[in-house]
């Protein structure tokens, strides 16, 4: 699970992140962190829509190479 400190750093910087949900890259969510609570994270996608995602997914900077669930 991603820590509050990491989420806060992403929110403050406004850095685009990638949320890896499964083995398919096409299912990744890309956007910026808006808010979070103990179980979910709100991400604003490039099309301005907001999605709520589980904190147990893999959160990483978009600029880094993708790490799938099998790589962790």
C-alpha cells in the first residue's frame, strides 16, 4: 500500500503518475493525485474526469518504466 507521505509528495508536485492495476498496460490509469483516505485515492485523468482507486494498486511516476504486478 502506498504511504501518505508518497501520496502527499505526488499531490504537491503535481507529477503525472501511473496506477498499475493488473498485467495489461492498457488498463493503467494515468493522472495526478487529488486526495486520498485510508482505503482509496482520487486521481484526475487527462480528460478531467476523477476516478477513485484502491490504495493497494501500484503507484509510480509516469516517467519511469512500467512495473507490472509480476515485477514486484
